[in-house]
């Protein structure tokens, strides 16, 4: 009986370690672009329902159970829009930031183009940009957005939106959670 009590306590106090399930559509997009996504543990995040809006369509979203961090993913495979994705990813990305950023007078947009070293070591990408901005209310109710945009020739563009009110350690922890695979 003593051992049974021990196993009962051990079983119910151990955190659940599992991955969140992707939607079939999102799984196909990950495969089509050879994107590797290291999701946070399920016991820390939950899937968030995708809200349709007129500004931009994203494909998958998760939200931290404790805290305000929400992460949204949007993927454009190489063959889906050749005139945009294949030739000018920087223009596509800058247009997206301009679409999603607030037009309020006190809004500021900050850009950081990733170095070749960062791109190769952490993302296996050909081009990348991080943008910080205040999102329009009909895109997110959060006060801040950190957008990571990565491009790999022959694969496509991945946009990750980190939406939050207060900067947290978790935001930094998610910094390298996505990359393109090594195969071409």
C-alpha cells in the first residue's frame, strides 16, 4: 500500500511533457517549406483558435497559459506566390510590417536585419529580419509585436509574431525555436 501511494503521488505531480498538435494544414505548410519548429511544452502553452481578420492570415497560434505571450505562425511556401516570395522577400516583409503596425502618432517601428552568421547558425536561412512595432488593434490586442521573418531560397518565407504586453524571459527563450531544415 505504501508503494501504491508513492506511485499515485508521483504520477499526479509529474508535469505532462507533450507537444501540441498541429492542424493538418499547418503540418503540410511546415513540410512544404522544410521548417523545423521546436514547440514549447504543452503544459506551458495551449493552442489558440485562429481569428480571421482582414489584415493578415496566419496559420497556427499558441498562447502561454500563465502570462501574456502569444505566438502566431504564417508560412508562404516557395511555389505559392512566386512573384512575391521568390524574388523580393525583404519587400514582402516590409509591406507586411507596414500593414500590421499601428498608424498612431506615437508608434515606432524598429528593424534589425539578421547577420549572415545569425542566419546560418540559428535559422539555416538566406535572409531574415526582426521588426518591433505596436500592432493594429484588429490584428492583436497586445501592445507589442516582435516579428521574425525568415527566407530560404527554394523553401519560402516564415513569419513568426510574438505578441505581448510586457517583455519576459519567455520571449527570449523562443528566439531560436524555428529554422529551415538543412536539405534543399
